[in-house]
């Protein structure tokens, strides 16, 4: 390696910028936006130095996807920091968090969709406008492996892309204000996310005993943080197979505790959807320390702030429990 290359500033992890959740398309008079598809996977920062690549979660935890790392290490640069999403593609070619849980075993393709460039060849790019970052990223990814893909930008009105995404059953869209810079760790509103499906992370705080032919446990109790307190949001009893029931139960037992972690339990009455937690119902619950984060899809929030028809999709290891908040609901017509 030449002396010039060795003197380049090392590429290091940069805390990713965050998108602000909204429940409606912005007014066209409020400014112009670059439109992208919202992927359903793991947010990933790729750090490349001298041909050696690492993938990190948004919380700076390692992500192990060898095919992605192999593709990154073929890039023609001395060093770089990229921002994107690691996804598994389902049979329709859509990103699926549930498919990502067992992607390697199931033979599903794992892809790193790259959507931003934060550092390249010793130079920081976070202060450059998004159009300039995008242009440099396109050049960098011009010839690459199948595991690396450039996240497409659609030159249409946000409302048009949202309608098309909804028609195709995608998770949502992301809007990025034109000429905006990259703001590490911030949720400033120059990036917006608009969901089609109700899906977000929740913290697991307990489980109920199994019933009938099910083994290990019946349902998990989940919640979210609000002003430092964990609030109960319902129980989830679907989305588990026998293997998952066993592995999750083992994780729960390692975190077993006598104290209920939810600040708003017991509830005064039982929800009409059957997911309420009265004092009597709580007597059969096994509590766990709120250390595990689950991805959950659901139909809607009830007026009682309880999830309706929730389904377990998988565990998230890329988000701290204390970061889990109630997100904006999906847009409805």
C-alpha cells in the first residue's frame, strides 16, 4: 500500500441519522423530497479500512453477514463508511424481517441496500448535500457483488410512491429533503418515514403459561418506554413455531424476575380484545427483565392503547430496549 493511502484518515463507526415517523404525506408546498422505499431489515453501518470490512448495527453491535462483508471488501477504495439496510428477500423479492431471521438456513438471498455515503478515502462526507453524497455512492457501487445494491431513488411525488408501495404490499416509504446534509444520531425531520403496515419494536417483559398442546409458553407480554417507564401494550401469542418457542423460553428463563417491569399494570379492567392484564390474570404470568426487543406487526392500536391482532416476527439485537417508543401509526385513507 502506498504512503498516500496509509496516511488517509481511518474510517470509523458513525452513529446513523434517524428518520422521523409521520402518518401522512407532507404537503407539496412544504418543500421537495427524494423518495425511497422503506426496507424491513437491520439498519447497518459498513466500515471498510484497507480491504477489511465490518458491519455494525445502529447501536454499534457487530452484524454477521459474510456475503455482505465479502462484497464490501471488493469495493475499489482505501476506506469508507456506508449506511444502509441488510435485508432478506422473500419469494416476491420484497424485504422481510421475518425471512431475515433464518435467511442463511432457508437459502434466501441476503442483500445490503446502501443508501448513503458518510466517509470515503479519508474524507468525511456527512456535511455534503445528499445529491453529492449520492453521486459519489453511485460511482463507488457501479461494479459490485450481488450482495450489495444501491437503494433506488424514485423521481415522483411522495404521494405517488406511497400509493404504489401500498399496492405492492411494501412496508412504507422514506423521504429525504433535497440538499440536506447527514446528521449523525439526529432525528431532525429532514428524513421522514411513512409506514403502510403497522410494525415496530416492543420490549418483552413477561410470558404466560402454555395452554392446550402448546409447549414452553402461551404468549409474550410486550411494551414500550414513555418518559422512562415501560408501558404494557398487549400480549402476543402468534408467530411462533416449536423451535422458536423453545429457544425463546430459554432466553426468558435466563432473565426471570419476581418484579413486574410494566409501570401501568395491573389494568383496571379486561380489554374487549382479551389482552388486558388485571391483577387476577397477572398471577399466572412469569416476569422477565426487559432486555429483549421483539419485532411485532399488528392491525391497530385500540383506544385503550393495546395492540390488536399482534404477530411476533423475530427478535431484534440492533436496538436497545430503552430506545423503544410508540411510533406513528401507519397511514390510512
